[in-house]
């Protein structure tokens, strides 16, 4: 295995769910160079989640790959942390606690529900959100840290939400 390919593999292994731009930035490699080596790494798998392709060591299950992708996004991660802490919560309470627009929460929750990370439970009082696999979500949370660009992107989206809500 070439030195470049080994660097890419080690980075993916230690940063599960890293997306393509994150790889190129972290390793200071050209996009074509990363594409070339990724195509030749058979111990790597990729998953496209909400418009971003994430890379993983082949040992992760499909559900774990999707969960990690969401844990790399600050707002989705914040939602999951609230649900870990509270076990279950009403959407309005989650949005208020995180100080985000309800539409922003719904955007993230829709993806989390679609990928079986979060469940919406309905009763006579309305909807409650809960983790579909709480123990495994906690374990994966410890392995993932969103990157600075990911956090800035999420914060910019929150800022825009507040601007349009107040206007």
C-alpha cells in the first residue's frame, strides 16, 4: 500500500464518517489524488447521507454509518444528545432547549427518523421523540467529533433561521 493510501486509510479509521472535503483538507491532498486512492481501498466503505458522502472502515454496519454521519453534524448531534439525556422529549421542548427554530429541528429530525436513528412516538398528547438504539448511539457519540467547518456550517444555518424568524 502506498504511503498516501495508508495515510487516507488511517485518517478514515480514526475519523469514522469523515466526508470527502474533510479528507482533502485534513491531509492536504488534491481531490483527484484522494479519489484515486479511495477507489483502490477495499477496506473502506462509503455512504451518502443528505448530500454528503462519508467514509468508514468496513467494520461499521449500515445503521452505524448513518448514525455517525448525523453525529458529525452539530445540530443533529445536539438533538441526539438531548434525547440521550432525557430519553424522550417533545419536539417543542427540544427546539426550545437548543434555541433553534422548530423548522430547523424538523429538518434534522426528518433525516434522523428516515434513517431509523430517532423514532417519533404518537400518543393522545402529541409526538414524542426517542432514540431507536440509545445504547449504541451513546457508544458512537464517544467516537465522533464534528469538524470545525461542519460546526460553522451548522451555526450559519442557525443564524439564518433566527434572521428569517425575526423578520
